[in-house]
C-alpha cells in the first residue's frame, strides 16, 4: 500500500472516532466473509424490516451482488460502537443506529472527496424505520423517486450476508452480542453490545 493511501485510511479512521465510533480499523476486502445463509435469515424467519425500504432485502443485490462489488475494492474501513445492551431494547436503539448510519455516510463522503469515487458504505438496521418512520412508505419503492435522506441512509449489512462476527475478528475486536436476557454480575457492571458499520474505500 502506498504511503499516501495509508495516510488517507488513517484520516478516515480518525474521522470515524471523532464522529463517535469506539474504534475503527482498515482491513483488506479479501478478509470480508459473505455467507448466503446469513442473508437468508432476513427472509426466513422474516425480519420485521423485510421489504420496508430500498436498503433491505429483497431490494438489494444480496450476497452475489456484494461478492461482485468486492472485486472492485482492496481496502475498507470497519468501525464499531460499543453500547449498553439494554439500550438496544429501548427507545435509544433508534438513536444508536442513526449514528451508525451517519458515521458510515460521513466516511463514505470523505473517501469520495479524497478521490475514492466509488466508495460505498453499509450500516445496520432499516433505513425506513430510522429515517422515514413518519412516512407511510419508502419513496424509492412506492414512487420510484429519490431517497428522502440520501446523505444519511445506507444499506444494511445483513441483507448482503456480511458475517459481522468474522468482520470483528478481522479487526481484532471482541463481538459483544445483545439479547434481552443479558445480565450483569453486580450493580456496578454494565453488559455491553457491539454494532458496526463498513465502508468499502478503494
């Protein structure tokens, strides 16, 4: 990797952390694991967000499309947010996933400004529920129109079969999974969960 590209990736990593990420890393796209079975979980058992927005199945290209996309890239930036598990089962969930999308979108835009014109960001959660919850339908799907929030909304990694657990391992992080039954050993401890985003750079 040329020194200039290393500096640019470092700048994107620093940007992610300034925007609120707990950590960010540059990884090789060859280390991103894509699994059809993971994407199929969006459909069966059907996710509550299935078919609601243009960033979720069945309106994304899925694992096969993502594998083709990866051929155009060698480097990516992955970032994570570590949050209290209980917050993902409360009204705070929306704010957490909005921030995830915002960070991903900002990294993508900065990469484009650096000259990586094909940079693509992916986050988590339904863009319809996060940004258009007050609108009956996704404008892209219902009217064939423009996204209401193109500066923020990004496709969900789940629909492409991206193995987030392996992505975390590649970055050298531990995956903390959230579930309603998470408990803590003492009142002073907080059970944490991890959510992450991905930006294909160049």
